[in-house]
């Protein structure tokens, strides 16, 4: 089973949150598309992780 975790859209926190979630064993990240484009924060998260 794969488990995803939500992260904040706050650009200053994305890298740290993604790194922590990966260390905790999560398989993927998700971000809501409410008031912004989700692709830039998720790209930053991918840049700072190896398996997510």
C-alpha cells in the first residue's frame, strides 16, 4: 500500500516539509489547488527528495 501526505503551499516551507515526509516513510505528496498552481511547489518538493 502506498500512502501520500499533504504539504503546505507556503513556498518557504515546501522543501523542509517534503524532506520530513520522505524521512517518515510517505510515498507521495499532495497539494490542494485552491488559490494557486500546485506544480511549482511540487517541483520544489521533488527537487529535495529522492523517492517521492
